[in-house]
């Protein structure tokens, strides 16, 4: 995905946008200079361009929401509503880590994916932000799901997932990860093992399997 620079406006030559009206054919007694509407037309065109750009941006945001689309962007260095501690936390909580913030944005059952008998695939939307000011490493093995206090279930890496490994400073990554959980599970928790700082395990409650939405995704 290419980068779009929206912060730097191109320098414009003031002489190229002279808003002064000049008489046509020189000054003549009693003759009113002809008005130029070019600046006004340009203003309306510029406003329309901004509105169009905003609409495209909004469409892109809503199209990717909860769709499991992995992305990398610039992290918000001053996030609001961040919670601390070990939890348990809820879906949509932004939880402070040793390097920044981790959150679960959504969770659902993948209705059209195959799984062994007696099990169900779920997708968990992760958001990871590095606010530490230095390069860190986040591995898939640090995330696991526990069903009904049973054995830890690792991420299914054969499915699409965010890029793990090194994360540069001020980088944020989002994307869906999949787990194969027991079909009758009544209590699902995501656990993130934070290996930095005080090396704590963050617990985020995902809910009951039978209460999760079922969504068919492209490619299954």
C-alpha cells in the first residue's frame, strides 16, 4: 500500500493566483471593469476535491473494519482510554503493555472455514501499537486462546495474519488471527504474554462461543 502525504501542501506562487480584478482594454470613463470568476470557481473546485477525498477515506475505513485486513500505520503516540493491569479486560479495551498498547477489536466465528470435527475456527482482530520509541519484537507465540481454562491454543499461522516479528518505533499493526477452539467452549480468553518490563500476562475475555457472531469471509 502506498503512502499518501496529507500533511504537506504544495508551495504555490502568489503571483499565479492574483485575486485583483483588472479592467479589460484599459481604464475608460464610466466603464465598470469585467469581473473575473476564476478564483471563485477554483475555490468551489477545491472544496469539492476535499469533500471527495474525505468520502474516499471514509469508504476505505468502513470497508476494512472487522474484515481481517492486515495493515501497518503510524501509531497514535497519545492514545486515550488506555487501561492498565493484568485484567481480565474486554473486547475493544486498549491495554497498556511494556512497549505501548494491545487491543482486541473484534471476535467472530468464521462460518465458512473448515475445522476438525468437534472444533470451531474463530477470528480475533488484533491491534498492536509500538509507542516505546525503539524497535521491538512481537511474536505470534506470545498470543494464545484458552477455552474453559484448558490447554493454551496457538494462532493458526496457515491463515492470513498480521506481520509478526520486528516493529519499528511509532508503528501500529492491525489484522485478524485465527484459532481453532473446542465447539462447546463456554469461556474464551485471549492471553498475551508481554515479555518486556515486568513480564506479565494480559487476559482479554472473548465471551462464549455460542454467543459470537458467525461471519463468512472471502476465501474461508
